[in-house]
C-alpha cells in the first residue's frame, strides 16, 4: 500500500512539473489536448472500421482474379491460351501477367510482416491460392508485385496498388491535420489576446507598486478581466486619495508643531545664557530632528518622478555627501549600470544606510552589481558590532532603536532603516540584513526595473 501511494504521489509530482506554468500555455493545452485526442480517436476508428475493411475487400478481389488466372493457365498452358489470358487480364482487370519459365519464387521476402497492408494481402492470397506465392508491396510505389509458382515456372502479376489498397485514406488524414492546425492557430490568437489583457493588468499593478503612473492602462479583455481591471483602478484611486489626504494632514501637523517650537527657540535666544538654556536648545534641536524624520518617513517620496539614472553616479553623489559629513566609505560600483528609480528617494535611503553604518563602525563598504532578469543589488556593509540575526526585522520597525547591539551614545530616532526599506519597497524591491564578511552588518538593497549594461 505504501509503495502504491508513493508511486501515485510521484506520478502526480511528475505531471505537475510537466504542465505549463503560464496561463497561455495551460489554456492552449486545455484546447489542443482534447482536439488531439479526438483526432487520434477518429483516425483510429477510420482506419480500423473503414480503411482496413475496404483494403481487405480489395485484396480479396485481387486474390480472386489472380487465382482465376493461375487456374486458367494450369488448365491450358498453351502459348495461345496464355496470350488470351494476359490480354483479358490487362483489359478487364488492369493486371499485367507474365510467365517466367523454369523460374522459382525468390527466397527473400520484401514485405513487412508487421504492416497492415502486407498482413491483409497475405491473408487474402493464402485464402484463394493453393500454390506457393510471393509478393512485394514496397519495391514499386504504384504497383504490387505478386508471383505464384506453377508447374512450368513462375507467373508474375503486377497489380495497380489501388487494386489492393484503399489509397484515399491519406486525403482524409491530410484534411483533418489541416483543419486541426487551422483551429489551433485561431485558438492561439484568441488565447493570446485574452492573456495579453491579464498581462497588462499585472504590469499596471506592478507599475503602481513601484510608484510609476500607468495612466494609459484601460480595462480590456473578457468580462471577468475587465471587472478585475476596474476593481484595480478603483483600489488605485482610493490608495492615491488616502496618500494625498495623509500628506496634506502631515503638512498641517508640521506647521502646527513648528510654530510653538519656533516661539520656544526665540524665548531661549532672548534668555540669559546658562547650562539649562544650552540643554534646552539641544532638546529643541533634537525635537526638530525627530519631527523632520517622522514627516519624511510618513510622507515618503511619492511626488517624485521616476527617472533613468546612472547608478554609479548616484552612489558617488551619496558617498560624497557622506564624506562631507565626515564619513569615509569605499565604493565598488559598475559605472555602466542604469536603473529606473526616484533619484532623491534612493539617495535618501542609501544615505541612511551609510550613515547608520558609519555611526557604529570605522569601515564602510558600498558595492553594486546587476542581477539576473533586470534586477540590481546594492550592498552596504560595515565592521561594527552588528545585530543579532533574530532582531533583523526589529531593526526595520519605526522608532525602534537597537542600542544594546550598537552604540548607545549616538543620536537618532530609529527611522533610518525604516525609511530605507520604505523607499526600496516603493520601488518594488526590498532590503535584507545579514552578517557582513567585515564582521558587522550587511544591508542588501534589491531593486527591480530596467537595468541596462552599456558596454
């Protein structure tokens, strides 16, 4: 029982692996497979019930004519009787008869014992002839060569192939094949048109996920596909409306929060300098920094347009900005990489990763390289204390600082990695953390899109 279950499961896995993975391939298989099975069944029935029956009747008739010719010759083997026999066979039966005196039948048989025609002809001749015989259905395309042993030699009969075989079967098969190919071509065009509508919907959803406006997308295809497309457009509109409302609300919050902070800064500027005023100014500066970070995280870079930029130049700009802030980083980038991104958003994400690494290490390495299928990978790693693997996801949570794993004396509100991942995911990619070969933390940014190597 176990062996049978395992075998069944293995067959199921084999069938599943053999099936097409695309909707186009599976739809085409659903249409073509039944048509192919039906054609095979119809062809089998035709050959079994019609072609073979007709061939048997023709072979029996031919065998009867040959048996009559042999008997007539045996009854009167004179040259005059043989001449009358061959003339009558030529005119009435389309048979070419010739006597080969003193000859015997060939020892080697040329017919195929596994062929349907040979089996039918052999059976018909054996039923009507008492003398030994030999035949060949393969040497002459238009004739069947049949030889019968007589007391005076071998009687050779050349019969037209249509006298022994139903020759119209191939026309039926040809018409069926042409019809099947024509229907298959029409099916491919129809299915391709339906699948193209689904592919456009998938492309529009992917573009929206990466922040690219696909304004040219319109519902197209079958009713169900159009319904799904309209639902996607409605969802897209609701999400965009929500983002706009959130951005407007955050702009108001920013204005409301900065007004009292500005008043406090003015009051501190007019107050007598002391240790308390210095601490209060530092607290106000930190509060402004926290507000800026929060607004940047919540607002994102949704208004920025996607552009084609040189990745090497973009990373160089980020590295130069970090250098002006006192951070030294080693860069290894293929200067020929071009990507479709929001430049300022990606610069902010990479800057956050670099500054986060520099805050906890003295060595920072940046590398970028293309990946298969048009993806690109950007790696930022350091030689700092790193983060425990079980806390990698916690590092991306907003306002979550893993101070016990890094440096407790550094400023920050815990939004650097959160903003970086938000930017990566807005482009349709992601950020993964791992242990660096340098001993610290490695942040890998993977982005999709059009990546071209201009060599």
